[in-house]
């Protein structure tokens, strides 16, 4: 039996993290994408913008967009408690 959860990994993001950057769950005609680990790492796994919170936030958002794109989604709205993604 195959799993209903697909771990989403991409070569465009660092493999330093030991987890998937996103997971996709398909059930009953619905698809949900959960993102995790949007951290300020470049493609080589180096922390960017050390000491610059705004720079780190920009990198984390770039990584989040990349992970969502790999899962077939895009960031359309976010707030401190949740993010909403829409299939492209």
C-alpha cells in the first residue's frame, strides 16, 4: 500500500536539513501541502545574512517559495498563525 503522504525535497535547496521542506497529503479528492524548515540557508547550506534579521527572513521566504513550487503550489497569503497556498 502506498503512503498518502509524499515528502517533498528539491535539489534547489540545501540537503543539510535532515527533513523534507514540505509534505503533500492527498485524500478524498483534496490535496494539502505542509511546509516546514523555511530557514535562512543558501543552496550550499550556509546561513545567510548573519545578524540581519530582515535578510534572513527574505532568504527563508525564498526557500519557502521554492519548496512550495516543488510541491506544485505557490504562496498567496500568509499571517503569523497560518499560510494559505494555492495550487498553480
